[in-house]
């Protein structure tokens, strides 16, 4: 059973996931974190946004995101990844926005939890 959350984070890097979780929870966003495709696949319920790593230890984050959208578990998909494979990135861009871990943390946070003065510029979860 899934607890009510605004956002599903599928990220195998535990330290990165904790940092994202702290930042988002501080901005009032309810978040559920899982580290594996198998765990994400078993979830039910609904999330407004799914943030997926593309390279997961037990599967492909793009296919996972596509499946979860098809099942109605997530409404919107964002990828936050270090993947550099052009074909995989192209598949990801077909269904969601792609942010790169090494250089786009601030951009990701602006989309997920816009600052007060920037709320009109970026869509929020609510």
C-alpha cells in the first residue's frame, strides 16, 4: 500500500535521494522514495510526478516510467540522470523532461518546487 504522496522518486543513489527528499519536504512536497524498479513496479496509488533515474540497478528507468504512466500510477515524468547514452536519452525525452545530475540540480528544484517569486515561471506539483 502506498502512502499519499505528491512525488515518487526512483533513485538508487541513497545519498542523492536523501538530499532531494530533504529539499522537497522542506518545501512542503510529500515524497515517496524507492531505489529499485521492482519496488516501484509494486506500488499502487497515484503520484502527480515521478522523478526517475534512467540507469537503475535492476532495470531501465525509461521503461519503468512508461509503464507507470500507462498504469496511471504517475501523471507526469521527469528524469534526473547521469546517463549519457544518446538513444536512451532520446527515449526519455519522448515522455518527459531530462535533467542531468552533474549540472542541473537547481533547474530540477525550480521545476519541482518553484521559489515564491518564480511560481508562474515553472509548474508546481499542486
